[in-house]
């Protein structure tokens, strides 16, 4: 049972409410009805799931991908949630994220589509719970400038970045003089011990069978290639103001230590917990307070061992692309993100082999040069994303 709360309820928008992060966010909110009110939801095309959420939460606004879906949802909501206004399209996402009636924005949209609403929310000073990797990977400099401009409160939701955030003092200005480096942990996914020579034969079903986490198909494939960790390295660079050599990765198959901070005096701070996304979500919603998340408590006495090992470049060649992209011209991380989205989609559609994901990513990095100044606007970044996708699709055809 949630504790009594006398303060006004915080009004929450969940962008990507039908995905795993969105569903878990609603689960946490449901445990604290006196603290939070759901005022907005969005889904690209899962209107049946969105309709069920509207029936339960009665939001003031919802956004779907296009007007045809919006029309159908309006008709369905006429009786079950008549107060809900239905909007559609990318501009509506940004409008919803920036509404003055909104206090907290959970950014859980997968892909480049999440950049514009994240920037919009940051510029007007929202508390922004960032579960969208691409906002930083695609537009790190632009996005962090928007956070500073609007005085937004940025709380990372990825378990690894949340762990780092929880280990750091509130004094952000003091991070640089305290931190030697950080260590992002990675489970190693389903292929941590698989013979690299057999990876070409991996099926989408095998790649999506993560041993520890329940996630969507795209992020599950990213975990299998460790491209998710490459994206997290880029995120950490922007979130914590760290130079690329200060960001390291180790495999930790138990997924109990979510990440670590190594301080200049050689002390190591770590955040531990059961692998449950509701923990970082609850922390983000109530920050800096702590509230019940619904996750099971960690029983240290039941753990057989906590092990750590270096990642194998033969199994996970995508991982090194993070440091390669960070060392290249500004905007190259956006090229990498776009290439990977196209490559993963092609793999899930069985058009390319699992090992070709890295090949598409590497070829696209070599073939697309960001234009100076393109990374200084959302429009410029979206155009760079488009050009990168076109190049990646050509390489997908070559490797099909």
C-alpha cells in the first residue's frame, strides 16, 4: 500500500506507453495513486493496447502515429473515455511533451522519433525520464543544450545509467574531479558463450531470447550484438560529461550489479538490485525520494556468485563502434544509430544474417560524413538520419 501524500499529484505523460518501459511505468504509478496522475499516453500503432490503457487511466490526451488510427481510436473512446483528446503525428508528440499541464515526461519511444519530443520537453523545463537512447545518440549536443536552456531535470532510466546516476553526488559540478572512470555492466545476452563461428546462423527467435530481461524485439537484438552497450557508451558520454576513455564495459551475466563508478581514490561505488526496470522507473518518478517499485528485494544470501569478464571482440564487434563514432566528426553517432536501426529491422525480417548487422553498421559509418552544422538543429539531425538510413539500406541489399 502506498504511503499518504499531501502534495499535489505529479502529472505524467508516457511517450511509448504500450512498450515494456511504458507498461512498467504504469505499474509503478498504479502503486502510488496519491502521487501521480496519468495525463497523456502515446503509441505508434498499437491502438488496441492503447485503448485498454485509456479505459484504465482516462488520460486527457493520447497521440498515435497517423490520422487514420486516430479516427478509429476516437470512435472507440467515445464511450469508454469521452474526455480523452486524440492527436496524431510527430508534431503532436512534441506538443504533448511540452504542455504546461505536464510535470513529468517518460520518454520511452524507441528510435529517432523520440528526439523531437525529448528536446521539446527539455526546452520547457520538464522532469524528463529518459529511456530513449536515441535522443542522446542522435542529438547529444543539441539535446543537452536544450536541457541546460530549459533547466530541465534529466533522470536516466536505462538500468546502467540509472545506476551511475544513483552513485553520483547531487553536485554535478563536482563529478569531474571525483570520477576516474565508470564501468557499464552488460549481461552478454544470449550469445555470451556461443562459438563466434556459428553466429551467422543465429535466428531472430534466438537473438530475442534474452536470459535476464523481458524487452522488445529491437532492443533484444541490440543486446545480443551488444550494440545496446555501444549506444549506452555514447549516452554516458553526454549524460555524465565523460571522455570516451573514461567509459568502460564489463560482462556481468547475473545482471545484479547494474553499473559502477570508480573514483579517483580507487573507491568503487556500485548499485545492485534484481533485474527489474521498475526500480529505475520508480527512482525517476519520485527523485530524489525513494518509493516502492514492486520489484522483489535482492537476497544476497541466495546468490551463488557475481562474475565479471571482458567482452570478446569476436562475438561483439559492434561494441567497439561506439568509441569509433565518438572519435569521429560530430554527428557520426547519429549515423551509427540510423544504420543499426535499419540493420536490425532487416535481420528481424530475415533479409540479412545476424553477423551482417555489424557489417551494415561499419560500412555506413565509413560511407556517410556528417555535414558541419547539421547537428545543431532537429531538422539537420533528421536529414542526417535519413541519409544514413538510405546508405544503410543499400548495404542491406548488398548483403541480402
